[in-house]
């Protein structure tokens, strides 16, 4: 018990910190906070950049040109679905395309 009382008495007699030390402590705290925020902003930027690049590579370009065979097949399907005379048009396509 005596040692405990001596311990608390010594803690009460600790000299105060110098006034200029508070400024350096405050700067160190702000620097750490700023570093954490900068690191978080960098990580968010990288995530957004990866998302944008992925979105750009997944979406097809509007300037893609269809191959002639694919265009021909799509035209036949379009005409069939719109009620055109498929038999007559197939004969025309056979003459044009050499079938």
C-alpha cells in the first residue's frame, strides 16, 4: 500500500510538457491523418480506373463492321420476320451470291 501511494504521488509531480512540443505533436497527428486520406483516395481512384477500363473493354465499339455473310443472314431473318416472300427472295439471293 505504501508503494502504491508513493507511485501516485510521483505521478502527480511530473513536470508539464514544453509549449512547443504541442505543435509538433499536432503536426504529426495531422500528417498521419492526411497520409491515410491520401492513401484512401488513391485506392478509390484505382478502383474507379479499373472499373472504367473494364467497362470500356466490355462494351463493343459502335464502328464495328459486320462481315458480308453475317449481314446477308441478318437481312434474310429480317425479311422473314417482316412477312416478306422468303422463297422468292432466297432465289434472288442465290442468283446474286452465286448459289
